[in-house]
C-alpha cells in the first residue's frame, strides 16, 4: 500500500514512529475490508438469522477501523488523548469481532479469515497504543 510512502511525505514532525503508524493504518484498512466482506458473506448464508450478531459486529468493527485509520492519517494539531481513545475503542471492537467470528469459524471460512484479520488489527492497535503512552 501507499500508506508508508504517504507518511514519509508529511512535511512536519509526526510524534509517532512513521513505519509503525503506517503498518497500523494498513492493518486497519485490511480489517475494515475483511469485516465488510464477512458481513456480506454472512448475508449470503442460508442460516443468516443465526449470523445476525456476527453481521452487526462485523459492520461495527469495519466502521471503527475505518474511522481509526482516518484519525491516524491526520497529524496537524495532533492530540494524543484522541488517538489513545480511538485506538482503545478499535482494539475492543476487533476483540469483539474476532470472538464472534470465531464462534462461526468452523462452519464459515469467511468468519475464520475475518477473525484472523481482527486479531492482527487488534495487535497493531495495541502496539501503537503502547507507543502513544
């Protein structure tokens, strides 16, 4: 992705490691896409009624990941408190989505793939959160 290249072009100082920041944004974008695709795949399953919570959790996680990626891509007037809160919310959304998808992973490969993406994204958010302090 071009995330790292864009981070390197930012003309002012960024208070966080640019490579770590770029990896986190990439994980967020990947997770958002995986969650959106998983929700859509769940809607195509015969047992869609049993997947309602999974669909809702997927869509919530996708939205939160997208918003977090946007927040992390802005550096002018940086506020660590906002970044910290957003990363905490995103890590929780990813944990919840991973847990829900894992309930269905034995029956639905898309849930397994989504759970793995959520786990990676939670780890990335947690790593960046540690750097924010």
